[in-house]
């Protein structure tokens, strides 16, 4: 008998109770969407990729190793799905200079918070896709280095070094963006 | 403002993550007191860390779960040309070829199929080759036997993928 709540749901799913899958989707949708969004940098596309990943995971549940962590397995599918979406739609790539960053006024009325998010997004866009994904997983604060490595298909040591350097680069980019903003004021 | 060295920058992250031992931390805090650029860099990194932690999670649309549940039945597995029918055809082909080759070998068709390749007949610049080159003998029967063995290996892989794996998968699903 397992104590892992995810495993209990998976067993119910495999027994044919497909309705319980919504519990897993609700639980992991934010992180799944975040990972897809950081890779694709396009909300509708990220939403579609994340949905696709959940559907793929559902249909491959029989092959899921119950000894493993469901979230790590799922996020690996999300990562791979987002990467394949990116490959398919590479021709639609928008350069950073032409990217219009929208203010999400509905999400929060606090202009300072919106600004911070905007600058952070701009700084993240200056990093490579691999750095962005590794940093996202790192700051989601749920994964060990080994899990980040498993999701992204890197060696744990490579992931460690990549995250370390990416944090420094992100701070540098953020500093540059903020200095440029200060000059335009 | 002077730029912080890479070594100090690396230490700053370890300091922020609480990965320095007490002696190293005390030493680093002393350096922080004496170095304005280091303090400023620490403030930058802290600001970035706080912003990242606050803003990292993005929310999908409200009907996300509903859409996933609606689409569950519309999943199309990636199309593969390796269907069961194709697999069985390939398996039959492999077995047929292996059978014919075995019959031919056992009836002695390849017994006389031997030959040698004399490497000295190949025209190569003299300055690179000082000694006479060996001859390579080829035994036709051996070559065909190797091909038969490779075919049997390939046949086993196709048999496993086409018949055994789907069979065991179906049995596992029935047991569940």
C-alpha cells in the first residue's frame, strides 16, 4: 500500500477512473505551464504544449515507473513537448528587440511589481533557452539538482554549473536593463 | 564602481545559498564590510533572487484543466511506420531470406566461393609503403554464415517488437 497521494491517483486512473486525472492536472498545471512558457515565450503556445504534455502523460501512465516521482516524470514530458513545439515553430521566432512585453494590469494593480516582472522577463530573454529552463526549475524551488538534471536531460554537475553561471548572468542582464531604464527617465 | 572578480562572485552565490562554512562565512562577511562593490553586487543578487522567487510561477488559463479533460480522448499517438502488419511482413522476409541462405550454404553452393585480395596490386605511392603488403583471403561460406547470424539477430528484434512486447503489454493491462 502506497502513501504517495499521486501514486494512489495513478492507481485509480489505471483502474479506469479517468475523472481523478483532473486532480493531478490541477496540482501540477502551474509549474507545467511555467516550464513551457519559459521555453516557448508565448502564452497560447505554452498553454497548448502544457495541455499536450498532460494528455501524453495520461496515455503513457501504464509505462510510468511507480518507484519514480510523478512530478519529475511529468515535467520531463512538458520539457520535451515544449522543445518540440519550439522546433516546429522556430520560423516564428521574434527577436528580443521586436518583442512587445505586455503589461499584465489585471494580474496585479501594483505597478512596481509589474515593472519588476517586465524587467525580469527582459533579462531572462537575454539568456539561452537552456539557461532559462534550468533557472526556472531552480527558482520553482521544488527540485533537487538531480531532478533538474533528469528533467532537462543534463548531467547533475552540468546543471549545477549552468545554474550558477546563469544566476550571475541574469543579475548582470538585470543590472544593465535597469541602468538603461534609469538613463531614459 | 570596481567590478567584482569571478572568484568573489562565485563566493557570493555560495554565501547567499548558505553553503559557506562558518569560518569562510565570517571571512566573507569581513570582506563585505570592506568592499563597496561586493556589497553592491550582493544587493543586486538578492534583488534578483527575491524577484525571481516572487515572479517565477505563471498561471495558465482558468479552463486549463477542463480543456485537458476534454481532449483526453483525442490523443493521437505519434504515427510510426513500424506497425504490427509491417513488422510481421519484415519478419517473414527475414526468415525467408535466412532459410534460403541456410539451404544454399548447406548444399555447398558457397564452398568454392573463396578469393584473395592482394593489397600489393593496389597502386599506392611508393614512398609510403616500404614492405610488401599481405593478402586478404575471403571465405564466401563464412561471409554468408555471418549474414545469416545477423539476420537471425535482426529477426529476434523484430519478433520482440512486433509480437512479444504488444502481447505482454496487453496481458499486463488485463491483469490490472
